[in-house]
C-alpha cells in the first residue's frame, strides 16, 4: 500500500463524519431552532444569531449535500479520484471560507453606532 492510497482512503472515510456534522448542524438550526453554533467568533455567538442563522444553515446544508453526493458518486458511479477529490476538497475549503465570512460579518463593528462622548470628555 502506497502513501497515495492511504491518503485517498483517509479523504474518502473523512467525508462521512464531515457530511454528518454539517447536515446535523443544518438540521439543528432549521428545525430545532438551536442558534448556539451560528456565526461563532472565538467561541462566542453574535448578539442576534437568529439574523445569521439562515446563512449558516444554507452553507451547512449545501456543503453537507455536496459531501453526500460525492460519497454516492464514489460508491455508485465509480468516479475518478481526480474529480471527486477536487469536488470534496473545494467543498471543504469553501465551507470554511463561507463560515468565516458569515462570522466576521455577524461580529462586525463597522455598522454599529458609537456612543456619544460625555460632555467635557476629550478622550
């Protein structure tokens, strides 16, 4: 067994828990209304996580669906390694980037008004 075969199996077997966790997170957000994992930054949710829940749910649902589709393509269709590894790798990276973008927008300070300074405070 060569290193490339081992890495191929690790990527393939890794798709199962990845798809499970992403689809479970989408399920929790959409049906259980659990917003505890929405747009986290440093482990802390934003002030209004329900505002960003649809985006996080959509990201997890699409990414989990693509992961399941890749698994099915491998098992049923016998798709070439180059194709399914590119799809799986791109999906994993794009999901991380999308989650990062949502979390940073949810915690952004550029849209918030600053409190007015107290009289006599030239801080």
